[in-house]
């Protein structure tokens, strides 16, 4: 799996970007879930340019990205996390 990561931060906002290549074998009954433990108070997640989900309030976050991920190819994950002010 190839990876390239970028992380930038301002006073209240953290941006995370990760380009990766996937080699998953996914059947029609399988689901691909992206999990975040202890997510920031306000968080937005995109996968391959499409919104995967939003978190309002701190806690765990699980996103079903089955329809967004390229199972056998290049993917781009972007996360914006806002500090709880």
C-alpha cells in the first residue's frame, strides 16, 4: 500500500490528507468502514472528493465508505477537525 500524508494546523483547525492505494477484495455483501476513535468535537471527512460523513460533538465515529472507496486503486482521504472552543 502506497501512502502520502499531509497534515496542516491553524489555531482551531487541523487538516489531514492521505493518498493511498488500496488492494481490497470486496464482495457485494462486504462493507468498508472507516473508524475514528475519540474524534474531535466537529469533524468532516471526505473520501475521493465526496463527503463521507460529519461528526458534531466529541466521540467515536464510524463511516460506511463502501460506495466511495476505490477497492483496487488510488484513494484520497481528507479530514477537517475543528477544536471545541
